[in-house]
């Protein structure tokens, strides 16, 4: 009976979403306040019912209700409780419900956060979010009902995919979805502006915190995914350019471009139609990702069970949402175009270049991801596009972008003469060149040209990001103005970019990777460490059996650590899983993964020493934290009347 | 209307056309590189009698089917009934490649479910299967009398697939059903 309540709650939510998607928009069109007023209660009610449905599904998992098909397919009574919760979003149907829950949560947040906005505008935003919600709820109820019954009930469940039985994967989907779905909010703001036919600088100020917030979640979500792939897939890589990864990365790139173009629109009132287009593109790319991952249209290592019928449905949804908004854009955007000049050396022109480069990178990733589909559809053969393509086409726009970041932060709006900029940047540039060229040789003995370029660029970004904060911290009496939270956020986020580049460059250049064969009792040298294969034995987990190797790691006569990598076989799904053992450190990770038995007690082993790999995820976290600071800037909460004052002050503000 | 505002929607429409087309394609289907080429030479012990061998020479001179099967493979059990049916029609000789299997289990399987094969080669270590590019049983190869691979089907063979994919190829290869057997 309880699962039916969940389904009924979803149907009620759909009813409320239909109301939210129509009446407020009509109310805004006819200027009828009695109609627009329905938006908030409808959105709130929708959240309540979606939440109820979600709780019902959690309840079914926690109580091992194997009469529900989705639970029987993705859980098992022996599954540890945290993973039963994670199993709720462990496959297609439940993750879609999570998607909808998060959308309704963002919508709820908008109902609260939009109180200071003009009534009609807020109604339009909520109306657009309602349309998205209607689409997703229909999708769930018509093609992917998580509450579908299964008669007779199964005695035992089929268990959660062992790859997903991992702490990183418990948090990864909700955070990533919060980012994906959060982009619906700037999208709704953009469509509302197109419907209104007006776009004030206020609009950009309202949109910015929502964009930054979802970008923040997306950043952390992607980082978590990469971290999980690193330690769970057993290969020791952190990014594979798999279609699923690209699906999350493209909205991030577009979202990053949007954050920067919103800054220009807010401060200078230009780039308006471009900003709108980016807002539409960012959310469309996250819908596109959903389509690519769930339709089976591309081959991916971690795709959902795919189904052409579902694919068709999301495609229709994509057509309605993206096609609809782009059509609206085609008719309305020209009314929003404003001519505004700026000089070559100015904040605007740097942000323009930022946007161009980010869009080029997005397009390159999109093209590479879809290229196999293009060829196949044209009957020109079957191919797959791998990391060499992506690394190359991604690096080409990103390298100049990283160089420009350091300069752009220190420019002012409208115009700036090159001289003070050059003077200010001489110091960070000098530091970056000196340390960046010398240290790789001191620490690692050798360096390729590309490595040096990467390290110097990374240090350049870090040093130029720290320039202003350092002045404030160390020369209190001489600094003219305290930094706003927005500025702190900007500098920090950019520093995160630098930290990330440093980690990525050093890890890719100096990883020591060996595949070897060993029997217990063997000793051998990897890099500066000596490994001793002490023992191998069988152990019993809660719902798996494992073979666990025990390795001592010595540096000289000092025992560094004992590592215990496992090879697990989960009892229900019997697929072998590699659990790498990692000795984590700021300077380097030492990674051991157990391969296959080679007979005569010998095992194949993969041992890797990965310097600075932690910086990759640390960089992402710093970026996200910068975003958090930027959102907390008080200016987003103050209703301002004087819009132009920031310009007249010629301040340095950005983020 | 300014044309540049139509660019985004146009790009989107072109992409959508590809997506619509893509939904009916199977990205996981990779045609065998062996198509139209001579099948790899092999010689293995026979399943029923390890002292006798079965190899490329036995298949030559006639259009044949080579079916890769194993007792651990669920799809093989699904298609087995149809293979037995097909063998009774006497149109095309069917040979088996018993892949990474246990000899006794495989013999039991044939005696209980029926044996559609003229003979089965016993590829215990899967070495021949690697040469043939087998990555999942069941797979069925259609071979011309000179040993050229005419067609390869992955997944259980059914009457529908037989009629739509195999029969036309056999007819165009030898002009009639059953194929006239070459004298050599």
C-alpha cells in the first residue's frame, strides 16, 4: 500500500506542477495578481508531494520491500544501511526522482529568494521552472515509475551495483544533480526575461547568486566523481573523457562562462543577449547530458541501463525546453541588444575573451563527445574518440585562458592603460617563471616543455590571485579599500584554478606507474620506495568476500605505511571489484591495486606514485569555496536603487 | 528579424536531427573486421573425440555456419532449440566452436538438448576464439565455400534473423537453397 502512496504523491505533484506551469505565466501576461499569486503555493505544495514520494521510496529500500521492482533490482537485505539509501538513486528510476526532488527544492528556494523581485517577474520564473518540472514528472510517471510493483514479490533483491557501494558515490549524485538541476534557475530567469522583453542590470544581480550556487555544486560534484573514479575503478586515473564525464563537464564550462558574462551584464549592462544565450545553453547542456547518459545513444563505461523509449522522451523534452527557449530567443533577443563600448585593455575585454575561450572549449568537448554519433548516423563508420583528442582540443583554449585569468583579475572596467597593469603583474609573473622553471628540475630531475608551461601557468594564476589578498593581509596601512566578499571569492576561486592546473600538470607529468608480478615475500623498488609483499589472505565483508594483500612500504629503513588492497567479490552480483589501497599525502599518493592471480601464488599488481594528485580535488574545492564566498556578498541581499554607482567608483569588484 | 539570433536554434535543430537518427542506431554494434575476409585458420580437437581434429579444412568447399557456444552461456541455451530445428532442415551444415567449456558438461548438454552440429571443435582455452574476434557467446559466422566470412551475428540466433540476414546471403552466394556441394 505504501508504494502506491508514493506514486499518488507524484501524480499530485504533477497536478501542482501543471498549475505552476500555466496559471502564473498567464497571470503575468494579463497582469492579474490573483493568478500570479498561485505560483508560490503551487511550488511549495509540489515540493511537499515530491518529498513525500521520495521518502516513500527510501522507506521501501530501508524495509527491503522487494515487491517494488526497483527495490528488488537495486537492493538486497544484506546491503549496509547507508548504501540502501544510496541505492535509492543508484539506478535510472530513483535517480530521476532525485532529479525532480532537487528541482523542486531549488524551486522552493526561489519562492523564498524571489520575494524582493517584481511580482510578475517572479511568477514567470516559477512558471518556467514549473514547465521543466512537468516534463520531468511526466517522464518519470510514463516511462520510469520507481514504484512499479512486482508480483510475486522477490524473496531477495538483486543488490546494488558493487561499483556504487562506496561512500563517495553516496554523496556524488545528490551534489552533482544539485549543480545540474540548479542551472534550471538561471535558465528560468533568462526565459522570464525573454518573455518580459526587458532585461535590467538588476536582472543580472538577481541571477548571479543562483548561477554561482549551482556552479558550486557542479564543481564539487564533478570533483567527487573524479575522486571516486580514481580510487574505485582501480586504474588510478582521475579523468577519462568518458561521455558521462563530459556530460557533467559541458554544463560546468558553460556555467563558468555564464558566471563571467553575468558579471559584465550586471556591471556594465552589456552582453545581454549573450548572457541569456549562455543561461539557456548551460541548462540545455545538462539536459543533453541526461539524454546522452540515459538513451544509450553513446557508448560509455558507466551508462545507465538505456532504453530508446526513454531516450525519445528526453529528446522530446529537450526539444520542448531548449527548442522552445531558443525560438523565443530568436524572436526576442534583438530587443535586448545594447551597444556599449570598451577599450582593449579593460575588464570587459578580458571577460569577453574568457567567454570566447570557454565556449570554444565547450564546443570542442561537445563535438568530440558527439563525433561517433555523427559518423554513425551518416553511415561513415564506427569510431570512438579518446583522451588524445580531448586533451589536445581542451588545452588549446584553456592555456591562453589561464594566462588571461591572471591579467583579467587586475583590470578595471571600461578602460585601463597598460602600464599600471604591467607594473602590477611583473611580480607574480617573475615568481611564476622563476619557481616554475627551477622547481620541476630540482624535485623531479627533468621536465618537458609542456610540463614547464603547465607549472609556470599554474603558479602564475596562483600568484596573481594572491596579490590583492596578500596586500590586504600584510600591508594593512597602505591598502586603499577592503576587499568585498565577492572579490575574496573571485580571487580564491581563481587560485583554485591555479592549484588544479598545478596538480593536473604534475600528476600527468611525473606519475610513476608499474605493472608487476609478485608473490608473497617479494621485495622490489618503485620510485623512492621499497615494497614488501607480506601476505595475502581471504577476508569476509558484510556482503562480499575479498582477497586482501598486505604490503609494507619502506623508504630507506623507515616503514612508511602498510597498504591492504583488496579484490572483492560481492555475493549477489558476483562481479569482481578492485579496491585499491592508497596512502594519501599532500605531496604524493601511493596507490596499489591488486590485479588477477597469475598462478603459483603470484599476483599481478599495479603500483603508482602520483605526485600532487590531491591538488586536483583541492583546487576544485577551493574554487567552490570561492563561489560560496561570492554568494555571501551582502550586495545580493540589498535592494539597490542606484545601479550605476559601482561603475562611477571604478572599483575592482567582480565576483 | 536579425539572422544571427536564429543561429542557436538552427544549430540545435541540426543536433536534434542527429539525436533522432541516433536513437535507432546501436553504438555497441561493431561490425566484424573479418567480414569479406578469409576466416582465420584453425585446427582443434573434436569435442566428441579428442583424438580427431576439426579445422578450417573440414569447413572448406561448402557454405557453412560456425556457431560459437558454451554451456555456461544463457543465450546459447535460448538459441539451441532453433539450431536443432535448422539442422533438421539440412540446408546448411552447422559446425560448433565449443568455447572455454568443460568437455563432459558440454557432451551432457548435447545429449540432453540435441546436437545440431556436424561436429564441434573444443576450444578449451579460447585461443581460436580470440583469432576469430569472439567476445561474447553466442556468435554465429556464415562462411563461404572458400572460407570467406560472409556474415557474423552476435546474440542468440532466431528464425527472424535467419530469414532476414542469413538466407539472402546464402542465396546470393550460391544461387539456391540448399547450396550445391562442390566436388573436391
